[in-house]
């Protein structure tokens, strides 16, 4: 078993009776010597709950679980004694006595014992439910989170696994939790997601003073792959779709990331390339510094970009950029959510596309049950182009708004059904660039 989380509180509460030598033996892991020295403590002090709990813990550490149980049976049956006794029974597989020890116990920490028993019995769903109900002020809370991390590794939930491991920073379970995360990442270096689906696109284009509405049904195939090996990450995407008239467009996206770290400081290096069947391409390279903290990840980066759009070849935005960013992720039980934002300054060779942009994105995912989850993505990007547009002879300002709720249902171990809706609207001071899109998508996603 991992090191008992109540050891230090016990030493402090019983410190007046423990000699410095006993405390030193415990700290050095010399548990048998500590047990011998504890016998020298006056008899009237050996009947206290703190003494018996600590003595039972030492017996457990030297492999004498039977003596540990016997010690706790002789102790006053306070809640913390009954909890620890149930834990010892569960550790040797005597679940009936473990459950009996916490019967009628009105202590929310008993959820940990219930979760531990269910985990030992192979009921990971029930174990996860019980571990989530362990209160944060419980001495068993860190250990409950540690077992939750192990479950998330089994159920292949990388986001929840990562956030749970982060929550254990500064606790004695930080190292074993990191080992769980490292083992998970090594076993899943390569990931492949294949999506097949249909999409309904209602597109309202603002062209000069006219508006054109386009309604199309299309089928698509979406192939995402990634390779992760710290600090290296490679991602690619291939998207192909067709409508009633045949092939519509193809997207190829390739991204390469590298972020070596020195403690909490990261040095991200990234390159990406996107093409749209020759009608459009974009290439970006950037480098920067990120500071990873418990309160989010602020960062700064600089880079180069090469952008060309056909048939409007005047939209050539070669140049450089500087960017300030901030990202934050939060995880609590069934809820995963995050926020990121940036301020980007772009300097292009032609100066027609010099701009400042402010962007913010909020995303959330909530587990409604074992197989069903829902989420919402909200995004806003405001762009101010600093010079007059050469074609329309006026300055351009854009406001892009994206709202996308979704439902995800796991139909089998590696297959999900994803239903999503996306509202996309770009409001521009030049009506030619304004548009509104409504996308309704249903797809089957396979994870390999």
C-alpha cells in the first residue's frame, strides 16, 4: 500500500510522547527499531488512539498486518480507527469484515473504503463513483485521487488523468501518480481517430450588398493521428468531403510541437502547415516561453507566417508576429473545463494585412453518465486591420463568434457517436467578408 496519509498528523498529535530518536527512526524508514522504542513509552500513554493508530501503521509497514489489526481492535472505536481497520481488512481481501467495520459509520471518508473494496473486486465504475465522494478535507482524499488516476489510465481518459495527477502536486502521492501518467503515455504514444459522418451546412454569405444562402448536405471522412513522446508531439489531420455535386474540398494539416522544460518553465517550438487542395495554404513557425503554474500557463512567443488564398491572390500575408497567451484548465469530478486567450500582433510584408487580434476560447466537457457526455465550445476573435484594404479602400474590422455544443455517446470500447452543432458568424466592416454558418454534424468516431 502507498504510504499512509495520516502519518504526519499522528506524529504531531502524539509528538509530546515520541522521543526525537523514535521520530528519526520513522523518518528513516527503520520501522522495527521504532516499534521497539515505542514499547519504552509509559504504559498510560500507550492506550491513546493516536499511539495505537501509529503502532498499527508500523506493524503494517513491517508486514505484520495481523498484529496491526489486533492493535486497532483493542483501540477505542472512534471513526478514524474503524476506517483504518476497514482499510486493513480490505487490503488482505477480507471485504466482509471491512464492510462490517464501517457499517452505520456516518463519516464521508468511508466512501474511500467502499471505493477501495470495489476497485479490488474489479468494479472500476463503482470505485470511481465512491472515490469522487471522498471530501477534500479527508485524510484519504489524496489517496482517493491517486486511485482515480489509475482508473482514468485504464478507461483511456487522458484529460482527466492529467488533471488528477496535477491535483496531487505537493502530496506524497505525486511520484506514484506521475509514474501512472508516464506509463500511460508510453503505452499510447501513437493514437489514431477515424471519423465518418454527414453534415448539413447552411451558409449565409454577405457579398457586397447582397446576401446568398447556400444549403448543402455532405458526407465526410476525418482522419486524425498523433504521436506523443515527451517533449515531442506530432499531429496530423486529413479531411475529405463530398456534396451532391461530387468532391467538395480536402484539408491536410500537419503540426509538429516540441516543448523541453526546466522545472515549470517550458520552451515551446512549433511548426504547422495547412492546405486546402491548392486553393489555400498557410505555414507557421513559432518559438516562445511558457510558465506552467497552478494558476494557469502564461506565455509569450514570436514567429513567422506564410499565407496565401486563391483566387484572391492579394490575400498574401507573409510576415512575422508576436503573441501573448494565457491558458487555464480545471477538473473536478465529472467536469473538465478550460480557458485560453491571446493577443497577437502581425506585421506583414505588404502591410495591407498588418493587424492586432484578440482571441478567447472557453470549453467544457461534463460526464452525464458512464457512456454519455456533453460539452460546449465558445470562441471569440476580434481582428483590427491597421491599414486600408486595397480593394475596398476602407479599413477592415472583424468579429468572429463560434458556439458549438455537442453530445458524445460511447457505443463500444473504442467507438463513439458524436452529435454536434456549430454556429459560426463573422461580422466585418467590409460586408464582403461577412458570413453566417450553421453546421449540424453526426459522425461515428473510432479510437485506436
